[in-house]
C-alpha cells in the first residue's frame, strides 16, 4: 500500500500548539503588566481588611461599643465635609496601594549572633599570640574590638568561617616557621576541623588571609591527556596554583582541569621522581598512571618489590621490556638498565665528536619504575647479594643526558633504607595519603601552605617539582584492572589505554645484556 501523507492539521499541529502557547503566555504577561496597579490595590485592601478583623478580635468586648461609636462618628464627619467621600476614597486607595506593595526583605549587612560569637572566639584565642605587655594600644586584647583585627570575613552554609582576612601587629615574628605554624594550627582548630585551609602571609602588610579550599575532584579516570612528549601528568591541583588546564572527559561531559605536569628529558631540572606514602595511599596507582602515559613515547622496565602483581596488566605489552617481581629478575633488569645508560652515553659522545646528530635509538626514552625497593634490599641482604639500589647510581646520575628516567615509590617507614643516590637525584617529590607536617617537610623539603587532613581519599597528597611551590595533588584513578574491587568504568578506562600485547602474559621478555663498551 502507498503511504498516505498525514492530514495538514496533524502534521502542523505541534507547531500550532507551540505558537498558541507563546501567544497565550505573551497575552498573560501583558495583562499582568496592565493590571498590576489593580492587583496591588486589591492585595492591599485584603491586607487592610485582615488587619481590621485582627484588631476587632483583639479588642475587649466592653470596648467594642465605644469603638463602633467612634467609627460611625468619623464616617458621619467625612460624609458632611465637602468632597469628603472622594478624599476618603483616594486616601483608602493610597493606603491599600502602600499596604499591597511587594516587600523585599533587606539583605543582612553583617554577621548574625552565632557568626559574631565565632569571630569573637577566634579573636580571644589569638590574643596570647598577637599581644604584648609593652604595647600601649594593643590590637588584640581580652574583651577588645574584633572588628579592627578582622578586615573581611565570609561564612559557608553551615555557619563556619570560609574566608578570613586578619591583621596582626608588626612585632609578631611572622618570619619564623614555628610562629606561623602555631597560628595556623590554632586557626585550623578554632575554625573547624575536617577541612583544608590555605594560609597566605603578607609580611609587608602584616596581614594573614585564610581560605577554605574545596576538595579536589576524585572522579577523574585514567585517559589520554593532551601533553607533549616529555610531559607527564602526575595529577590535578587547584586552579590558582598553575597557569594551564587540560580538557578531560567525565563520562559524557568535558571540562578543563588544572594539572600538575612533570617535565623530563635533557632540559629537565628534575629528571627523576620519588613517591612516598602509607600503604593504600595510591603510590602504585601513580606508577601505573605514569607507565600508561610514558608508553606512548618510550619503553618501560617495571620492578615490583612487594610481589603482589600490581602491574600484571602490563606484562607482555608493547613497549614494556620487563615486569619483574623476583630478586634475580630485578637485579638482571637493573644491571641491563645501567649498561644501557652507559651505551647511550657512549653513542651520544661519539656522535657529538663526529659532528653528527645523536642516533635515534638513544633518543627513545627509557623509564625505570621501581616500587618498594626496600623489600628487594631485604631479600638481597638475606641472600648475601648487593642491594638493587646500588645499580641505580648510573641511571640516576647520567639518566638525563641518556634519556633514562627513574621513578621510585616507597612507604614512609622504609624511607631510611633509600640510598644516597636516590635521595640526591630525585628532585621531583610526591607524598600521598595522610602525613604529618614533619613528614611532608622531610620528603618535600618545604612545608605546604595548607593544613593536611587526616581522612583523605586514595591518590590525594602533595607534589613539589624541584624548588617550586608545594601543590595539592589528586592522582587520576588508575586501579589494577585485574582487581575484583575495581569498578567496571575504571577497569575499562585502564584496559583501553594498554598497548597491544606482543607476548604471552606468562612469558615476560628479558632484556639483552649489553657490555659497558656498547658491544
């Protein structure tokens, strides 16, 4: 049968209905504008009538008779006065218009009682630290005026301080780290625990700005980041701390997030990385994320000291030279890496002496990822072998010129077992998980400008590249795809980033031994 076209009234019905709705809405708006004075007067008359009924109900019964006589006398006088009824009607309409107007409550201009009490408590707590007996006009004194000390303040929905700018006397020792730490600890305790505060000291103006930082996003899954060769995304931080953003995918939506980018290569000032944290803080997650990124441009050697199979998904993949969990394999791989570094240095030196460009094989980046070297060192001491960290001296010392990058991850309790070469040459540092200010300063070399919290999600911590500032960090979710506790979304995100498999998973490729002379 041939299809019949729909009737015109059915095919154009939806458009006519929409047009009719627009016309009706426009007519209603116009009528509202025209009848607005009448609506206002009607609302005012209703309010005046309600006020009259309320007044009549509140009047005692013995006084209602005189009140009625007074009202009747007023009506009689108005009726006898020339133009009285007209003037009375005009006055009634004016009163109704005034009573029926739309009343907007004025916005509060200052803190309420509870907020004022919080600010007064902060002020009183700071008196012992910001006052001196020799000061003739102290800015901070018991029972003093807190409004002079607090220049500006803001509160969140829970009534807690979210932003505060306070002034302090010039004689306060703001140049000493211990003095600042005491003030920061006090403000953290009095303003509300469980939040992360950023402290900005203005030593020239004698001002301290306190800001509550929002939590970093934890729903960023592993994905391809828009970076150049030699750039690795360690995680993401606050927008005010970096001048760059990356477009990231959140399911079906996309938004820009500020990253912490670590640059490696010949011109890098921090060519190697040290990651520290507690168990379960996300150190292995960060190493997996780094491995997936560097496999786009180079080769990877992974050595796992714990032997838990955290990197089994990378076994036999293209670009993965070895994934070692045992002591013998780890020693062989690290020895090969040291020989490969020497070979690259010799080849580059010969090319420079001949006035030629460096060979392509030494331009290909090589990454050495070492997770928990202290466990391997313990096994080596039991077997009477050398510590595997001793084989890292050549890659760490000459890796930047040879295109070799070393990443070491270790737990806090085993940081003392790291060799001097690892400590000296890993100028890029990351601390993940809960850590005390002393631990942060010991690893990063400088205290953070924020107050760390006790309960943090996995992959949350701080990063410092060389002598730069200490940045908050959230590592993208890169879990082990073979772990049963991994969600299907994160599992699929990691599997999509894995290179093609070039060898069976049970047959790991072993690196070829190369002599120091390059033969």
